[in-house]
C-alpha cells in the first residue's frame, strides 16, 4: 500500500515530538554527592517519624527530597492525617519546604478501595 506524501512527514514530526517529550520529562540529577546524601538523611528521618506516629497510617505516603525540599505523594485517610504528615515533615531538620501532592481517600468507604480520592 503506497504511503501518502503528507503522511510520512507528519508521522516523523509526531515521533520527534514524542521523543522530545520523553527526554524533557527525564530531568538530570545535578545534585552533588553531599546534597544527595543529605537529602537521603532527611527522607529516612521523615519516614521514621511517620512510622513512629501511632495515630497515622503512612503506608501509602511517598517521600522524596531534593535539596531539602520535600515532595509528598500518595494517599492519606483524611484532612487530620494530611495536616499531621505536613507537620511531621516540616519539623525535620534540614527541610526547606514541602511540596504537598497527597490525596485524601476514604479507606473505610464501600468497596475495596473506598469511594476514591477527594481534594
């Protein structure tokens, strides 16, 4: 089947755009080894503090740190848990800021996964 002349350049342009999008999403880690080590210490301290809190289920919380800025993602059960996680993170030495991307989900709702995320 012959390829239409206009289709081939469009296909090449789409492939190039997709390649650039994938490359653009992969940001290089240009931190020094000392910065990476300091960030890992903060991650471990935050994770330990979250686990140590007897009133908090932090199994679904992911902690990432870049140059002292904490990025929280995942799920918490309610607004009280959300505020508790933010308070714990902010209290860890070396934390310069917190980027909260946590979602609140009702884990006790009907069905296996609750009713879904709420904001």
